[in-house]
């Protein structure tokens, strides 16, 4: 699919059909997300693919699927045939920026005014979400508000933070997110030339 | 360009020719980046496009271009005909999640274990970087380690954090980043099935 078409076609979807998803496609998309950039080529990102129905249910519970259900979305996190869980490691960036090519002997590690580990996982997630559209599939995104719950369930090491759960499947007719009623932010806020 | 091709073709580029870039293309790409997702459709992202040569020089100085120069890259930040500066606002997310549809009366705002404002700006930046490739242009990325310096130079409000400077231009023969010598991280770290 044309790149621009993929960007314009992408929506957050919260309803999926029962049709299964070829696991090879998901592996391919996660592999493609590896081509996202990272500070110092740290690559401090990792992905967990979950397709087991019981584990999907537990993941969905930790993500507060019941609350979404109350909002009228139904059990969209557990019903999607695949969940992809992106993780990021701040520690990996600290290790990388203590390597000799990033720090002269006796110097301190750089100070990080921006947590690039979170920005970089955003880049990787964007590639994945666009790749899903490119494959004729659909994806949503559930925020993670209990990272320790997911760490415990999935055996994620302490230094890795699961930043979301991305349910993927074949799209079904969907309920439009009420957040979209907000409309786009004003151009005068979003875009500036030569200065704010 | 095909979506997958854009992902595979994208590189961080640090050398640009003198050829100017059509400002309409940059406006179009930043507009396309607006289609990246954001938590609660907060859209807490903004972009500054800088083409004025004097301002570009000042931006480059704040980004430590001299240090890159020592590393053999030359003045790649100031020489690119366009710089795009993505910004993100944590405050915008707090305001959004204090709106009635996100918080019942008397409730507290959600706790944020993940700074989605940084992840979301990563998504928008990824769309921009891929769009640059789609247009036959090239882009690099300079981290921002003096956000106050950029705020002061460009009049960026205190609540907005400039997270990078993206020089954009027509690609010239480039010096490969030494970070790439690290190679890809092991599959066993990057990809997991059903659990870590």
C-alpha cells in the first residue's frame, strides 16, 4: 500500500471479527518495526506477541477491559486474535551511553532531558500500526496502567516497561471513539514557521 | 512509495546537498504527521519549521553542532535547508485527562506509569521521517539536550518540550554512523511469544 494511504487509512479499531490472523504476518510486522530509529542505535525496544486465548484474557483484565466494556466497546482486548505488547528499557539507553564511543574516560553519562526510550518505542509502534493497515488488518491500543501486573503475568524483566497492548485482528464495524469529537487542535497550536 | 519500501529505505542522513526544498512539501509532511495517534486524542504535539539560515545556525549551535563537526559529520544541522522541531506537551495530556469524559466528578486524574506524551511524539516523528523518504528527501535527527536554549531562541512556551531537531534536505553521500557497528540486538531480546 502507498505510504500516505496507510497513514490516512489508519484508525484505532476496537472491534475484531473471529477470523484468525496468520502468525507469520505478525512476526513480519514486528520485524519491520525493528527498522525504526533509536538514539545511539540502542534498540532498547522489545515486543511480546500473545495469541493464547487464556493469556489474552489475563492481559485484557490487567488492561482494565471491564472498564472499556462499560464504555460500550465490549471485550475488544481479549477478543482480538493477537495482542502485541511493546516494551522499552531505559536501562538499555544508560548502558549504551556509558559505552566508550559515547563517553570519554572519566566523563559522566549525558543528562537526558527527553526520555528517548519512550519516544523511540513510539517510532517502532507507529511502524507496526501502519504495517497492520498495509496488511489489511486493524489494530487498537490499550494503555498500560499496571506495568507490574503485565511484568508478573508475562515474565517481563524489571528493567523493561510494557507501554501498551496492541490488539490486532480483522476489523469489524466499530464504535467511533468519543474522543474524536474534540476535533483537531488548531493549526495555530500545531504548526509554526521560524518560531512559535 | 510502498509503505514497506519507505520503512526499509529510511536512514538517518547527516549530509545534504545545497538544493532547496519546496516549503509546501514540508508543510504537507507535518500535516500528515497529524494523523499519528495520541492518548485520548490529546494531540499534545506541535512542530516548528525553520528555514531561515540565521535561525538554523542558532538552532544547530544549541544542538551542539560543533561536537558533531569534531566527529566528522560537518555542519549538517545548519546546512540542511529545513529543520523541523517536534515538541510535546505533558500539560496538554493532564488537561485532557481532567476533562469530564476522562474523569468522573470528585475523581483524581489517572496515574501515568508511561509518559504517553513522549511516545505519541515518537509516533508523529516516525510518520514525518517516513514521509521524507516518500518524497525522495532525507532527514537526520539531533537530540535536544538544552530545551531551554531552544525555547528561548524560538519562543516556545514553557509547557512545550522540543524533543529533537530534524534536518531535512536532499541527501548527499554520507558518513555511516559508527553506532551501526553495534549490529542488531539479538532476536532473543527483541521478540517473544506468549511471554518473555
